[in-house]
């Protein structure tokens, strides 16, 4: 093989390697830039089911506040009625007027049009309406420090809300949301994710979901249930079996 031909092959190989390295560098730089952008607080791509599921996390934390409120009402303990009213108001603003509206406007009609999970959707719709009625009762009774029969009515309303919403959200998380990908195109799925994100920031400001979580944390502190470790059960000692009879 001539020296000239060898040099030409070397140059072509070096050029190809340069393109490969440049492409790899672009991908690495792009990934790093995405991480930096996310770290600066720019919105990340969140799929619609993931968005709705993390909002259920907010709901669950408020249900813990409702649990604690009902316990205090039953035991005739002091109740921070103002914090309870703020919790119910957050349920109304974030869950009922925002989260549930997303489901009712963008998920439920698509399932009904596709003829899938129609009975489940009908039940979820009814429960949304029932929940709004219970929330109105909670807001009314928590507006002032309740006493007498109103304490019992408030505790009953809190328990009714908890009893309905725990299975309600569990069914959505395990049945409805996973099935959503099967009834929309990939583009529609992606576009809805961006729409949900835009709606979130339009309603709740630049902090969006994180700002709502911070509000919930403040309410948990008012009830003394913010520290997660308090829910860890104390290890139970295994009882020593009795000695066998002689």
C-alpha cells in the first residue's frame, strides 16, 4: 500500500472519529444542560399521570391532617380550627378546582369517547360532586371553633371525606391513570403534560406544585404532625414463650 493511500485512509478515519466525538459531546453537553436547567427551577417534562399522582400526594398529606383533626374532636382536645379551615380551603382550590377539573376536562371525556372504564369514570364523577359537598360542610363548621354537636358533625364530615377519597385516589392511581396512555397518541400525551404544567403555574404562580407542598408543610406543623419519624412504629418485643410444663 502506498504512503499517499495510507495518509488518505488515516485522514478519513480521523474525520469520522471527530464527528463521533462531536456528536457524543453534543449529547453529553445537552444532558448536562438539562440538569443545570432543572436545577435552576425551570419546569421539567412531567407526564400527565405522574403529575396527577404527585397531586394525590398533596391530597394524602391533607387527609392526615383530617385524621388528626377528627381524633382531636373525638377526644375533646384543642383543635387549631384556623389551620383546619386553611386545609379545607386548599382541598377546594388545589384538589377540587384544579386537580379534579383536569381529570373532568381532559381524562374522563377521553375514556368515555373510547368506551373504556366508563363505569369507573361515572363513579369518580359522582364522588367529585359528593366531595365538594362535604368540603363545603367542613369549611362551614371549621369557620369558627366548633363546640357541642358541631364538633361531632365536623368529625363525621372529615371521616366521610377520608373514607371516600382514599379508595378514590387509589383506584385512579392503579387503574385509570395507567390506562390513559392506551387511549391517546404519543403527541397528545406529551401535549397534555405541557398543558397541565402551564395550568399549574398560571393558577399557583412560579412555585407551582412546590409552593402548594410548602403550604401543606406549614399546616402539618400547626397540627404537630410534620416530623415524619413520629409515624414510625416502635419495635415490639417478641414475647418469651412460656416454659414447657414438666
